[in-house]
């Protein structure tokens, strides 16, 4: 298993092949998720093998966006199955990576610690001060890709529902992000005059 070479391969692939209208699901999102996975893996005391597995899943979790938007997780998992043998991953390691990727599909239903770490990292921004900036990148992406065009009030209503129903899985994310997520919910309530 060679996660360092996978890092170079995946980031280069995302940098060159993602469509420019993917403003939220860009290479920067993948790098953000990867860095958060590194921190959570350390905080949750993952062993090196599990840490390398979940970091690999982070690098490949959105690579399916290169070819399609809907059900991109399935494409990402298949991409991992196709390319990870080139980086000395065993079939068991590859299936672990693929299954962790699939857990990022909404609504998330993570069970194992590695799944919980990737799911928390993927939605880490919900509990950060830059939530509103990142959220509007997603809104603009939906508009540019034809997914959905929403008025600002409709967007905030959707965000309020999503944040209110969301739960972080790991103790590290709960400790680090839940308080700010609640502040973000409170700000949306003010914006919606709730």
C-alpha cells in the first residue's frame, strides 16, 4: 500500500479532469477532506494501516465527479477498484477503501471508525466559521451544473434542515465542531426569521 503515490495520482487527476463548474466538489474540497482525515485519524488514535486506508478513501471519495454527478460514490468506488492495484493495495484493502467511500453517500450511515472519520471529514465545514462561504459554493455549483437553482431563502431553509438533522459520528468532531455547527444553525434561524 502506497498512499503517498495515490495522493499524487488522485490530486493530479482531480486537478486536470474535474469540470470547472464544480466549485464545491473541487480538488480543494478533496484536499480539505484529506487534511481533516489526517487530523481525525490521529485524534481518534487509528493505527497506521487504518489511517492509510481512510486517507486513501478521502483522496478518492469524490473522484467519480469526473464522469458523473449523481451516484458519483459508486463511480469513485469503482475507480478505486480499478486503480489501487497499481499502488500495491491488496484486494481486501481495496474493498475497505471502496466501502468507506460508499458511506459518504447521503444520508450517511457510518458504522466503523474509519467510515465515521471520512464522513465527519467530508462534512467538517458544517461546524466551521467558513460554513457560509463553502455552503454558497455548493449553491453556485448546483446552479451551474443544472442540479437546482434556489432562491436565497429556499437555500437557507434547506441548509437549516440539513444542519439540524446532521450528526457528527466521532468524539473528536463532536468536541471540535458541534458548538460552531450550532452557532451556524442559530445564524440561519436569524436569517430566516425563525
